[in-house]
C-alpha cells in the first residue's frame, strides 16, 4: 500500500484530467499588483459577489483579499486582542519580508535564481502581506505572479522566511517551465518540490507522525508526500484519491529535482548558508 493512502486529508468531489508537463522559459508578467492566490488561474469574482463554488475550487476562499473582499474583524475577537490590528500586522509583516530579503540565505538564493532566469522580483509588485484563512500561511498567485504572505499567521521572521522560500519555488517553476496550475499533476509536482527543498527534515517528519526510529530512511519522503498532499487538497476541490494518485504519479521525478537550491536542507545545520554560497557555481546571480 502506498504511503499516501494512510494519510488523512479532507475529501471533495471533483477530479481533474492531467497531462505531461514540458519545459519552457517564461518571463514574469508585469501586470499591476491586485490580488489572487494559491495556485489558481481563474478570473476573480467581483467584490460585491459572494464566493462561488468556482472560487472554492481554486482556493479563493482561503485568500479573501484576492477576491476584493475587505477584511472585517469580529468585535468578539477584537475584545480578546485577536483581531482589529490589521494595519499593525501588515507593517510588521512587511518588515519581516524586508529582513528576509536582506538576510535570509534561501530567500536571497531564490531571488538570485529568479533574476538569472529572467524573472527578477520587485518587492512592491511581487510580494503582498494580506489577511488569510487560518489554515494557510501563504500562497502563490500565478495569474498576477505574486506571492502572498499571510500577515495573521506568519508573524515572525522564521515563518516568513519559510513562506517566501516555499512560494518562490512555485514562482521559479512557473518562470522556467510550462507550468499549468489547472493541471493537478503540475500542481502536485511544484508542491513536492517546495516541501522537499523548503520544509521537510527528520524532525519535522517526527512532528507530523511520518517518521520513527524504524523508518528513518523513508522519513523525508513521507514528510514531503504528506505536505504536498495537504497543499493540493487545500487549494483544489478534488477527492483525496485523485490527489494521492497525482502525488504518487509525479513523485519520483519531482522529488529528484533540487533546482535551484541544490540540496535538501537539514534543520539546525549550515545547509542554508552552503546552498547560498554555492549559488554562483550554478550560474545564479545571488544577492
């Protein structure tokens, strides 16, 4: 039995046809910044319309500001200090983003790789701090070519660094490949790569329940599969079986692709700094 068949995830009714991805160089869009996120390529519903089933199918319900909806805090949560400070949260989020761009080794490496690929990042254009659903910490909007950092969830430098690295891997894939986010195989592949390069270690696998002293060798792969499956199900209204099948189909090839970081990052190690220093060896104009 495949590992993923033992992973819990919410089910939803629809399935998506798939096709094989092909590589192609692609420049970043210069469309003005607006809002939209989480691997979708559909037109945004207008701000005066309620969220449709289509918006939920493509992850719009997780990022209300991507639909043009103004966040309105609840007075009960304001009383407990949980909401009502959105402007302050946004300012702190933007400070953390700027710090990561200047000091985070993986973020600097990803920005250099994107620049060398013909897709340089403009902070004001390509990164946006917004209020999101509590189930997510960030997302990538391929339609606007924009990264969303969830200011209400990613509240420290470490979390923001992880979000930026993860989403920049999606941006890198979109820049360099013929990536179609409507295709569940393509989505599963980029989620596998992001989990593989930016998140999973033996320690995180232990916390997720994917590792034990008896399966150390498979711990990292199981962690990557779990994270990729959860990400696909979070932003696509498809069944668990379809999501599992997509992840298993593309896993061997996508798990082996380590571009542009070049190595799997171990927690509490110097791997991040090593990856950054090795960037120029692979032709990346690191900052």
